[in-house]
């Protein structure tokens, strides 16, 4: 991998860290760029300068993601967008060695819009049972799982929560979403209690005076103590294995949360506001789609139209 490529990658990482996008999004973009650069170094070691990166390399890389990595269309789409955004940044710089994004005209993979299954209550109880200990990790993981379920917050939003965003008296959390927009979300008494217990354990940690609500076990190479979105994903995967469950992922909690609200007659506008979506967004329908038929059948049974005549 050439120094030029890595330098442009590192510069873009610095530009992204300015706060225009969430930490979770930065992590996602850089993951795509890093995967591409690793593949490029192995498949085309002779491609050592930006000017030698061509569209054909993008086509080959996407074929590799399909045939070797078995990535779904949605994942391939995100990976290609990451590379596009990176090259867009490079092209826009006044001293850039290239003037055209080589990946600009590659067709984006179209994701299969399969409804995401909600997590049944018995599985949620099993997950929580694996974190029933009194040690720091157990208390932290319990608080995170309950917060994901209670608020529908994205994992990037959860790790971005600071101590001063938590109001346990009102049982509310201030969440910073996409576009750095903030919203206040309510939490249940069970989640507030889990947070209180976690905060007592947190107060004994070396990074107790730092801003992040959720701390990693060990400081990062940069010295930062904030838990990452990837850390939450790894925690959920680990807890699923301990509970004997199939694969579950953090965003599935958001789908489950949306279904629960809709299933209990919450208006779509309410779900939009609490979930941080723009008014009229199609995302609410998408997030509630996995159980939409079940909700419709239940409502029809409640109405019992035929029994009225």
C-alpha cells in the first residue's frame, strides 16, 4: 500500500472527525476504505499511486465482495459509497493528483429490503440474564441493552452519550443523532435503575472523570476511554453466544423498539420524533414492517367486523 494512499486516507479521517458526521458513521466509512486498501495491496501491488486507481479496480473489488466475502447487497452498497465519498474528498482538494472520481459511475448495489425480525421478549430476558453479575462489565452491558431496547437509539448515538446527557430524576436521556441533531428520549424505571447501578461502578474506574457515559475496559491507543459502536456490536454478539441465541445485532433493537410502539397504538409521528427521523420519513414504515401483518391481523380481530351485523 503506497504512502500516498494512506496519507489521503488519514487526512480524510481527520476531516471526518470534525463533527459533521457521527462517530459511528466515521467508523463505517473508514472500515470501507481500509478494506478496499487491503484488497488493493494484495490484488494489485503495482497500483501505488492515486492516478493508477481505475474504475476496473472498483469493479473487481465489488466482485471480490460478492464471490469471496459473500457480502449482502446492502453491505456492498455501503462499502462502495465509502470509497466514493473518500475519492470525492480527494478530487475536491486543490492539490489533488486526480480530477475525476474513478468510482463515480459504478452502479450502486440495490439492497434486498427484507423485513428485520424483532427480538422476542424471552430472548431479551436471556440476554439480560447473561449480564446479571455485579462486576463493571455486567453492569455496563445491562445498562446498554436496556437503553437500546428502551429508546431505539442507534449504537453510535448510545456511545456518544455523555454523563451530562443523563437526567435520572426525570428519567430522560439527551441523544445526539444524525446531523448532530439532539432529541430527548424517556427511559423506564428499570433502565434508570440499571444506569444508577452502572454509574456507581463507573465512579470507581480510572476514567471516572471523563465525559463519556459508557467506558471501554481499556483506554484506546489515543488514550480515549469512550466505548465504540463496534464495541457494542461485539458485546451483543458475545452475549448472544452466552445465551445460546442466534446472531443478533444492535440495530435490531431499534426495529424491535419501533414495532413495540406501533403495536401499542403509538402514532407514526410519535415514533418519528422519538427515533430521530424527519417528518414524513419512510423509515418508520420500514422499521415496523417485519410485524406489520401481525399488527394488522390483531387489529382486525379486535374490530370483529363480522360480529357487528
